[in-house]
């Protein structure tokens, strides 16, 4: 059995409003973490991201998922709910949101996750990157097809063009859901973050700062500081948010 510790932050960066949202919920067996990055303009994005987090956590709490297929269905139900809450002629008429959701069964020591868009999940072991989600974006598609080098993804002028996000018609919504076969080990660390963070912090920075951090709060604080330093030249840099889960062996009863 695992013990888990969670830390998070959400910063509006250089924007007037914060269109990111994140949250978590736990029972005696499961931890569910959700992070979202809204879009829609004039207030629609912040509504969309909050709806995504609230709906997904609420639905999970009612019926915790046991696998990735069930989590995929929850994301699609959340998509339906977001679409139903659009209001024509208002800021909410075209709201969308990326989303990434992590579920850890800390009794069975298993994890599954799902995402739509370019909000990411990272899994670290021994302060080294073990897994990462692949963005649903135009530029990620270019990388996957060999037309663009992976290191160019962060600086490509079309990096924000998404293939998928909540708010799309159900028949075209792309969701990637994963059941990982690897047991979650004590000391493993998970990170959920929006593109406002990973655009400035590459894998090497994430590993370096994780290696020197004493606890999840310290790490998440250092990530925020790194983004502010890296984005200091850009007054209008994007909102940036992150949620981290640190695991350790549970104390004996």
C-alpha cells in the first residue's frame, strides 16, 4: 500500500484571467487528480476548465473507475456535459478545454490515466522520466511522422493548434487512455501540467529540479519559479499550472 502527498499551483502568468483549473479527490482506495486548460475567450475558457475539473471529479467520486476504458467514458461524459452548458450569444458559446486525469489505486499500487489535448502527465522514478503523455496537437503529429524534430515542439509557431479538446463533437473527440502494466513504486512521482509550464521547462529541467527537491511543495514552488524566470521576457506569457503526487510506502498499521 502507498501513502500519497499532493501539491499544486495555478498561476495566471501574464494574462488578465486564469483559464487553468485543477483539483483532486480521494477515497480509502483511490486518488483522482484532474487538470484542465480552457479556451473560448472573454471568460469562456475559465468556465470550461472549471467545469471539466468539477464534472470529472464529481463523476469519478460517484463511480470510481477501475481501468482506462472506464476513465475514457468519464471524459466523454464530461465532454457531453460541457457542450450542454454552452450558452449561445455569451462567452460560453464556444468554450473548450484540454484535460488530463490521473487515477492511482494506492492499495493495489496501480495507475491509469486519460487526456485530451496538450495538458500533460509525467511519471518519474528515481528522479528520471519514466512515462509521458503524447499531445493531441498538430505539431506532435509532425513529430510522430518524422517531419519535425522533438526538440522543435516547444518553439514551433503552430504548437498551440490542437487536434482534440473537450468541447468537440463526440464523434471527433480524441481521448487517449492508458492502463499501465507497471506497479507504482514507493518514491515514484507524478506531474500533471498545462502547456504554459512545459513550454518553458524541458525534461532535463524537470528531472534536475525534482532531484534537488525535498518535498512536493518545494518542487512545485521551484517549477513555478523556473517558469517565471524563463518567461520573464514575455509580458503576456500564458497561465501555467501543475499538480504533483509523491508516493512513499505506507506506515505499518
